[in-house]
C-alpha cells in the first residue's frame, strides 16, 4: 500500500536547473506528470588538427613526419562526452590555412578544439589566426605540466580551446578544460571543481619542477581503500603510458608525496567502475 503524495507532493520541485537528467530522474519526472522538460542542448564540437608534418593513420611517416593520432583521440573523447562532432579537419603550417580552416570550423560548431600551433614557434599560428579573425583570447598559457601552452578564446558565439600538439598534453587539456567547458555550456554548475578523488599512493612520487604536474596513474581498490600507482612515462609524447593509465595524478610544484599519503586524482571517464575493483 502506498499513500497518496508520500513520494511526490503537489508543487514539489523534482529537478533544478543545471541537473543532469539521468534515467532515474526521467522516472521521477514522468511520475510527476511531466511530458516535456526544457533542456540545454549538447554543444557541437569541431576538431581542427594543425601541422604540415601530420599524415593519416595507415600512412608510413617519412623523415620529419608523424601520424595524426590526436584527431582520432579528440574525436573519441568528444564521443565519450556525448558531444556531436560536426567536422574533423587539418590545417597546414600557414596563417591563411589556419584562418580558413578556423572560419569553417566556427561556422559549424558551438565549440572548436584545436590541436597544435599554440606554442611560440615559427609555425604556431592558432592564436594569431583567432585574433586576425576578430576573436578574443581569454587566456593563453597556464601553470601546469603537461599542457602549458593551452589557450581559450571566442570568435562571436563560438568557444575555442587550443590544445598543445603533444598527445598527453592534449589529453590533459581535454580532461581539465574542454570537458568541463562543454558541461558548463549544457547548464551544469561547478564543473571545474568536481570529478576528482583522493587516493593513497603506493610509492613515493616527487615533482621537482616549478609547475604543478599531472602524472599518469592507475587507481584500484585494495581492502576497500582507494589507492593509486604512478605509471612511468617518458614525457608528453608517451601515448603508450597514457594507454595503460586510468587517472591523472596531481602534484603541486616542488612537492614530494610519500607512499601511504593521499593525492588528488582525476579519473579518466572512459574507464568503467569495475576496472577499479582489480588489484594492481
């Protein structure tokens, strides 16, 4: 026997603005008699990979060339976040090619994510292409490693996040900047300060540098306690290490965290929960 009004009362608020509509919340809304609700649409994403040195996957790179792995990775990250990808394009190393590709990307998406061309080299044209296209740079370069050259900008109503070309830098940038921004555009709140967990280190880890660093790590449960092991890596180009990791592990500058102490971790969203149940 269920009493009338014991679950939902007349006039009761069932969902606040900015809440994610989950399957369970759909059931509550339906039970309350709601046939339609107003929602923020998922922002569309256009991905622009820069660099004349890039060749397609399956093509043997010649001297001075490298395979374009970022295009596929960023497309997969967008799909993981439920963001429709309107285009995936490449721009060669010239200002005019960057401006043309950027203009096409902005016309078709709410959010443009670029890869490469954001540092200070002779062929890094992304920032200049944005400003010469009438855009505004909101910030350029951040105090973290990897990913220092990241930029954020707007051209009209279109948001732009410029990620570095090194794959791990791009991966970190998506996790910390692109994914939260997309959630913000969907009406979510507090997106830049969530989805992190504390875990116990299995071994002592040191950051001798002047910038905070995000290392590759593996989270797992042991004796009902969340632990994290550092994954050895060779730098921001080491895609093999990132392929084995399931979290980013944060260390402040010039910090040493000893085994057994807690560190802040940012789990990769594509790893299922049962992955954490496995011991190392």
